[in-house]
C-alpha cells in the first residue's frame, strides 16, 4: 500500500466533468451538481467548496463559471481553471445558440411557452433545493438561519438593493462569525 498522494485528475477529466454538469443541469442545480461531483471525486472538501461558492457569488460574472474556475484552479492550478472554464462554458453556449434558433422559429407555439414556464419553475425548485442542502448543516445555529431567512426576505419581499443587502447582512454575518470564533478560541 502506497502513501503517495492521489494523482490529480487530467485536464480532460476536469473539462468533461464540468461539461457534463453544465449541459445537464441549470439554475441552482448546477451548484448542487458541482458540489456533489467535486466532493465525490475527492477534488476538494466541503469547506473548500463552500469557500469557492462564497467567492463565486460575490465576484462579478456568472456564478457557475466563477465556481468552475475556482474548482479547477484548486484541483490543477491555472490549467485546471482553464479546463473547467471551457467545460462549463462551451456546452451551454452551444445549447443557447440552438435553443435561440429554435425559439425564434417556433415562438408563436403555445407549447413552447408552456415548456419555458416549466423550465423556469424547475430552475426555481433546484435553486431552493440547493439553498436548503447547503444550509442544512447550519440548522443548529439559529442566528445563521435567521440571517439567511431575513436576507432572503429583504431581497425578495422588501426589494432591498443588493449592495445594501451585502453591506448590512454581510456585515452582520461577519460580526456573527467573529463573535463565534472568539467564543471558540481557548483562553490564553
């Protein structure tokens, strides 16, 4: 039995993994699929994935591409980031081109509108399921859950501007984590 560290995946494997995810999932389901894949394949642990997800959501640009870049970089450095980006970007680009051409050809068809409404509801369901899955481990910390719920209400019901949400609730989250880390540090 060898104590050698596991070999990192090939660049083709990274690209194909992200291509499979980006061509078979959409909306919040992509984040859940990426999480499942990178954890199952041992490319990173839960904490590293959540760090990447947090970065992906606050950086400009599409969250999924940001997350793919992060995961690829953590796995294989700059070449891994490039492979993940290509895998995550090319299939949806091709799908959108084909779907756009078909949409304009059949835009008047009521079945097309019904299918699009169904897809929108599916994306909403995947996003909610992903949010629940990612926050499930935090269920014992009522303050984190309260911040999550209040933030969701501030954005969806109150229509609070996102920069203000980031400042107010991000600041409260930072203060909460700071206080929590102070409580868990051993006394000198």
